[in-house]
C-alpha cells in the first residue's frame, strides 16, 4: 500500500511520520506510536521524548503546500529543526529489526520463551533504543524466572522511554518479577513519572 513516509533525525532519535491513504497521520519513535490523528489538510502532533534523562517537547506540523505536496515542520523545545520537508509517496519500510520483534512477540505469545529471547536479541542488534523490545524481553525472562535479567530489561525499557509504564505494574507475564525485591525500585520510578 502506498503511503507518504518520512524519517526526520533529531540527535540520537529518528522520528517517523507516515500518512496513510485514508488520511491517518502517525508519528513513531523506535516503533512506538507517539501521536496519531486523522487529517485531510494537515495536523499538529505534540509529543514528549526522554533524551539523556531530560524530557524534550516536540511539535510536528503537517500541511498541504501550494503545489499539493504534504510538508512537515519539526520543532524541538520550540526551536525549528526541520522546515518545509516534502513527504514523499512510498511504502513504509519493514526493517529486519521489525521482523525479528514481530517474530519474538509471536514466540512469546506461544510460550516458546527461548526462541522469543533469541528474536528479541536479534531485534536489539538493529534497534538498540526500542524500549518495547526490552519490555518484551523482561516478560520472557520473567517466565524463565530470571529475575536479574528481567529487572535489568525493565529498567532499560523505562530509561529508553517506554510510553506505557503502567503496564509493568499489571502485565501477567511480569508477575514473577513483581515479587522480586528489586522490583520496588522500578515501582518507585514509575510512580515518580
């Protein structure tokens, strides 16, 4: 399916913007959706990203240019870092890391834990900043009752900017880790957010 897709770099992160043929605009970072809106004439996407322990505010604005092209501006903490970038028509790429992450999720859901861990580790080699991979690895380690590895992955997931940290407190696959003494620290970090 042809969509409009663009990657914008800001420091160490890559912000992916895509606009589907139905007019749904999505902003993703490291495979996580940060903003999603339906639009015909353009939209403003506001989102915060944790960078080096500091919360950075972004604003991505899309609009139709005079020639009919979709244009994007990106502000980082109020400063324009990309202006009037044309969003080309293309297909949204599926990276090898995405494939490994999806295969890892499939294996995890089937409780093929060792294979899931292998797939998630492959994905991390390509996208080491994806917090969701660390979260899913923590789930796998929890199932194998590998507390140290699992807790370490949860800390890394939070540090890398896992958006839904509350899920750590309730996800069934993390029940073993929640019973471990080291989990209290993770719980306090989540409550401070």
